[in-house]
């Protein structure tokens, strides 16, 4: 009987230890976010209201990690004239100048053709786990579901550079 009690206590301790250990997914996300800080991103979990997709009556609300690059290189005049925009990976009628499967929430018809061309190039280079992009005079944000590891984050960072340099 003493053996049974000892085994139950040991299994209980092992179970408790396993419960507090991070899962492989949690370890991967932690590594990605640490790498993101080294690249200059700030990461937050954001509540995002998407644009309405075709056939929907209400926009969807999602929680998704927001990878932000702060804009330090804008002058005061550039900040005042800034055109903020936001796009989502969804089918909608507000898709002027965007590839199929992407739609505007803000900024449609406000950007130049060359700016829209750079945005299209960026979208084509992004992984499918990126669900939205947002640009403001304060930061550029990539809403990404953190799949694919640090290699995908490096690809996202590289793809962002032309947009950041063009100040779009």
C-alpha cells in the first residue's frame, strides 16, 4: 500500500512540473518575439476589427499579435501630411489597387499609384499568416499569426524595408 501512495505522489509531482513547463508553441513564440525585439519591432497582442468580407453583415473581431516598427525618421511636416491606411486579407469590394484577397479598411483612393504599387509588392512577399497591415505616422504594423518561426519574421522584415524607406 505504501508503494501505491508513493507512486501516486510522484505522478502528482511530475504532472505539476509538466503543467508549468511552457509548451513547444509557447517556446517558439517567445523566441520569435525575442528576435523581433532585436530587429526593432515592438510586439503587442491587439484586438482588431476587420473589414467586412463579402456576404458579412458585421465585421469580425480578432485578437492577433501586432508587430510594430516605430517611425523615427519622419519630420513634423511629414507627420502632418501623413495618409494613414489599413488593409486586411479578406475579399471585399474596397480593393482598388490591391491583389485579390486583400481589401482596404482605411486609405482607399488616398494613396498615389506608386505607393499602391509598393504595397502590392509587399503583399506578394508576405507569408499567408499575415492578416493585416497598417501604416500611421507613429508606426508601421504587421498583424501576423506568428507561424513559421524566426525565418518568416526575417522575410517580413526584409519585405517591409521598401515601404519604410519610401515613407508610405
